[in-house]
């Protein structure tokens, strides 16, 4: 599927506007300093295949590259902000319209991402920031605020661009012919198969979104589910859906943090919550899993991850996902190793997330007028940048998507291999 | 398949012999001390479901257990040695015949393994030993000695109990009906499929044993292989086989350590070598992989592992695998994360190794007279204990078997899922 990522939110023909707004006289000394600073910024970014256009019309392109797009800075203030903290300010300036992108936004972000040196090579400051980050705690109150920030901005907003079932995590495209609705069902089915659910087993779900997985497990596999979530908007939606579909007896939606999970279960599942837990709390989450899993218990954690430890983009952390941290696989093992959990299967679905996000961005762009009407233009632009940047990050391998299946160390009732995941005669029509 | 693990090497009816050898007069005070020490030892081991018989015929069984077998200690000296360092001395005394096992050896070792507390709970001493262990270095000279110790004791010995192709790593039983020969071919095929080999690609193999995988890859997938090994006996065998099968043009066997690998390749593969590398050297091995892998390169590491970091059994380290260390998955990530390698797939084949080892032990027991004639009784008993103990360790979940597939971080030529591994129309007859 080919999507068109040209920006539907260009506020104006930015370059011309910028020139009119900033009638700076051509001063060759100032111009030389500007040029030097800009070339330095581009060099730090690894000289990406882009051009930068300043408010006075000056355009700079790193030597020897064929630019895939242009960044237009509309004022001297925007330029200085970008120089001071590019990782944060790119997003801030784009949202406010002080930075405009000409050309395909995703392609431009990929060009920058491709040239950026690995985070580990970006020097001591980043490492210091990383360590600082690890000191931050997601207490229960803080975790609640973080979740409200992202998930309680209105179900109507998410309905504009998610699939019908409101699944806000990586879909699964076993064939490229699947549409988003089908690919989300295929993902739910894949998770159920990996968990080897049997009728009347008990399942606890940590972080259940709008309830699609919990309801799917109950309907198609006959299990009993207790699903925890902090987002009140999501819980209200999920409870209403369970009632409507006659599944309220089998699925209980509970307002609570993962630390509040009580009881014991055959199965632990968590899809898209670990990103919000924070590395400092993996010991607590691991203890919860150990406490709530029966002796033959098994589980699955589905999470955005990294190839190596790295801090989250400063802008994403500030505006989109406060308190979030995608772990490396090595870091994830802190969840399991203290309790001797046995890892049975790890699958990396990275490119499936890029595909999912392309569907989301395409739907989002189609609904952009409604988003602007619901919120405002800076909000609409910020979310567009977040979706486009995520496509770029998954496509270039800056972000990964791990599904990790685990069980108690002594559980020998495990399958011989993963062939059973791919059998056609499944319960879902789609597989 | 049901195997019979009763000991073909019982030197005599141990209990009666012991009583005759040690005519200690019944001294009730000494007897009380002995009993107290023995009960303490059993308590430390978690009161396993076994009995212990002393040289004077005294028999002690932990309260409330139904013993699956008996340990017979033939002298006071053996008893004191076992008390002083059970982890090392159990193997030493068993090998020399001063400790005898009555009943099924595997079942008895499983009973002990099941009751032993996790290594992390065995106190500070173990943790200190663990840290000490991590200081040990497998220099190139030391690595060579370690490999000679285990692998250069004679191809004729291994031919007695391995499969025809001499594959000395975990086999793969997609169906329980496979025999060992078939299951080893299925493993070679599985590795090739995971690596997605294409004709004329170049492959480097680190640690190639008797060459079965290298030759299989060249024959069935048309790739060019350079295979490194330190064991001269294995290399001589592998080179001769390549010549005989007309594959010497496609497969080059090189005497060398993984640190001596030169050139660049499409594929890196290592089956059963990482166990010998030692945690301190993962940075070096990771650097070798990074140096030798082309930009679209991919790889597979197959290794014995753990659910959590733990030192190797002292006896296995001393007598069977000097310098060896099976890592946890978290520890393994030290190979990949510094170079941003992307983990695509992790599979745990733990129970396949238990099945493989049952085949090996069964063949070994059938050839025990020949082993004794080649070496001596203590050697034959030591290797029997190692095979039986390994069955127990994999069955109980003390050891894992990880196959980890990885690629460069930016490589997008990766499969959608693992369904292709399980397609029937493969190149092998067996799959």
C-alpha cells in the first residue's frame, strides 16, 4: 500500500511568508555566523540528506547529498531554539508552525534518522541524561498522571484513526494484503495462540486499552479475564462494550495500576504497557508476575523496545509519552531473571509496527480537519509528527517491537516448536 | 521412547561391600554426630526424595519423602569429602566409586535438583564464587587447552555414542517419532532455514565440531563456508569428510580461535561454542561479529543457557568443561547491544536437549565396556554422570537451550514471521 505523506497542515507557503515576516538586511558577517552554526548543527546530525531554509531565504544543503525535503525555519528565534536543544525543539517548533517541512515528512525524518550517529556515540551528555532519566520514578500517582495525559484525551479522537476495535498497539500482517481491521484481529489471535489459552483458564491483563484483547480472549478462547487499566475513558468504553456483547460475566475491567493486581492466574498478558512502566520499576512488575502466576503459569509481554539502551526522544517524553521508556531486550530480562522465569520465544515485529503506523497516519491525515476542530492546530501537528516520526523510527530500526513468551522455570508442558502458531485451521477467520 | 537408566557400572553390591570394608564398632555418640551432619547436608539440599546409606549400613531418609533411589557412601573419608564440598565431591566420589547410586541415576539427580534451592538463594558464598569466576580469563592459550581437554580425547570415543554425523549439540525433534540421526539432520535444517541462506552466500562458522553443519550448508544451500575450530582431532575428521564428499572447494576448515576470524561474510553462525567463550569475552566476540558481518548480514547463535546468571557446577567445570559458562539471555545481550544488532527471533529448545541426551546416554550405556577399555572405570563413570546430570538439568529447567537469530539494525530484508521455518516442502527429506 502506498501512502501519501505530504503535509496537509502546511500553514502557508512557509518560505515566502518567512521572508516577508523577517526583513533582515543582508549582513554578510551575521550571515557567515549563521551559516557556520547551521553547518555545525547539520554535521552533528551526520549531514542528513535534507536542506535547511532560513527565514531570510538562505538555503543550506550538506555537500554531496541529494535532499529528500526541506526544513524551513521561520524566524531567528526558531533557529536559536533549534540550535540549543534540537532533540526537543524540532518537535516544539514543528508543532507551533515555526518550523515547516516541505516534502514528505516521513522521508525527511528517515533521512535525519539514517545520518544521526548512534545514541551511544553522541557523547557524555546523553549518557548523563540517560542516567538522570533512570532516577525518575513512576510512582502510582505519577503513573496515573502519565496515562491520563495520553489516553484520556478523548475516545472520539482515537476513533478518528484507529481500527474499529480501537487497538492502539502494533498490528500483525501475516500477509501484506490485510487491511488494518484484519491485521489487528490477526494480532489478537497471534497473542492468544502464543499463550496457548484453554477454556475456563484465568487470565490477568495488565494495561488493557479499550478492551479488545480481553474481549477477544473471552469470546474465542472461553477464558475468564481480569483486565487492569488506569485510563478512565478507556475503562468506560471497555465496560460498555463488554455489556453490549454479553461478555460482562467473563471479563472484569478494573481501574488499577499493575502494582494493584491481586489473585492468581493461569496466564499473565500485557500488550503495550511495559513502555510506561520505567526501568526502575521492572523489579516491582517482575514481583507482581511472580506473585500472580500459578505454578504452570505462562505469559506474554508485547512492548516497543530498542537494540541497545537509549533515552527516549526529549520531545516525545515531554509532549506525547511522559514517563515512557522502551527497553532493550537485555533490560527486559530484569523482569524475568530474578524469578527464574523461562523465556520460551521472542519475536521481533518491528516492520509490522511501521506498517500499522502508516495506516494510522493515513487515516489521521484524512481526519485532520476534525482533529483541528477538536483541539487546535499545534496539537494536530504534534500528533502528526509523532506518528510520522514513529514510522521513521521503526523503519530505520531505531525502535523494535518485542513479543516475549515466558513460563515458570519448571513447566514442561511447553510446545515442541512454534509451528502451531501458523496452522491455518485457527479460530479466527483471518489467520 | 523409554530408556533404562539403571547403572551398568555398579562396582559391586556397594552396601554390603562397604560394611565389610569398614568394620567400625557401633558407637552411639559418633553415630549421633554423623546423623546430625548428614541431616544437615540433606536439609541444605532441600531434603530431596532420596536415602543416604553410610558405610556402616546406617540409612537416613528425610522425613516425609518417598525416596526414588539411594546414595551409598563407602567410607568415612568419602562422607567427609562430600560434606566439605558437595557440588564438587559428588562427581569426584561417584567417578572413583566411593559413592554409589542405587536406582535410576537420572531420577535421583532430578530429585536432588528439584529440592535444591535456587542458586541465588544459596547465600553469599556462591555469589562471591560467581564474581570470582567472572575474573577468570579464557585467553587464546587457555581456550585451546580447554578445548583439547574435552574434544581431543579421541574421535573413536565420540563415535561410540553420537549420531553418524557426529553432531555434539542439541538435536531437534519436530516430532517425537524421529530417531537421533533424523533429529540431528532436522536441527541442521532448522539452523539453515533460520539463517535464510541463499546460493553462493558466504558463511563463517565459529566452532564447527566435526563439520556436520558446515558440510550440510554447502551441500543443501550452495553456500561457501569458512569454519573455525581449535580441536585438531575434529578438524582432521572434518577435512577428511569434506574431501570424501567432494565439498572441499566450498568448505574451508581453519584451525583458529573465534578471535582469529578474518574476512567479511553474509552470515555468522555458531552452534555450541558460546558456552566455551566466557562472559568476560562477550565484548571480543561481539566485536568479531560486527567486524565480519556485511551490511545485510545476519547470524545465529545456538547455546546452552540459564534462566538467571549462575556459576557452572564445580565438578563439571573441573572435570568436563573447564572454562565453560552458560549465560542467561540477559547476559547474552552483551554480545549484541553494543553493536545495535537487532534480535529477530529467540527460541528455547530446552526439552529437545533432554531428549538428545537420553539418546546419547542410552547409546553410551550400550557401549560402556568399550569406553572402559579405551580409558578406565573412573572416566567411564564420570562421563555417565555428566550425561545423566545434563538430562536432569534440562528436564528440570536448570539449563536452557537458546537459538538467537540476529541481523544488522538497519536490515529490512527480514521475514514477516517464522511461518517459513515450518513449511513441509523443504530441502531436507526429514522436515
